[in-house]
C-alpha cells in the first residue's frame, strides 16, 4: 500500500515561520523570496509541511493510479541554503543557469546560499519558466 505524501498544505502562518528563522540573512532572504514569488506567481503563499512555502498546487497521478497534490511552485529557507523548487524547469531547460550566479542544483531544486549571490532577474525568469512548463504539463 502506497503511503500518502507527507508534505501537505496546511494553515500555518508563512510570515511567522519565516520570522522564526534564527539566521538574520536567511530570514531576510526568505522574506525577499516571498515577495519575489508573490510577484511572479500572482498568488498568496501557503505552508506545505513544516518548512516549505508553496504557491498554487497541482494534481499528479502515481503509477498505482492514485492521485496526489503538491505545490506548483515554492521555496524553503533551510538552515544550510535556500531551496528553490523548479523541477520542471530543470528537466527541460537550464540555459538561464549559466547567468544565474552561484548555485548548486539537483533534479528538483536550485540551492542558493544567499540571494546576493545570484541575479534576481534571472531567478524570476527561472521561476516564471518553471510555472509555464507546469501549466502545460498540469493545466489548472
């Protein structure tokens, strides 16, 4: 039996979550990313699990046929870095990454130590392109 996705949307307060971040720079970067995401997505944030800030949601189907939901776009101001969830973008197009600035990546995320290390206009373009790809793959 497949287990339910543990990362679910909830009613925790996003600003309270960010304000509890001990590291001042990470907290300030979290607040700045919050504004960037609001601007790019045109949506209000929602907490997903205990540490992810999401914008929108989409439904996907597992191999078993069961449907799950996950955030359409989002980030997490983690202790070690800012995790930017842009899996759709990373799977299709990474040319903008050459101009982003200092970052690391995985299959699903960009990892940024601090926003000052990257070009925020390029980051906005990456988030926007990720949303466009998600909208194509998972129409609302």
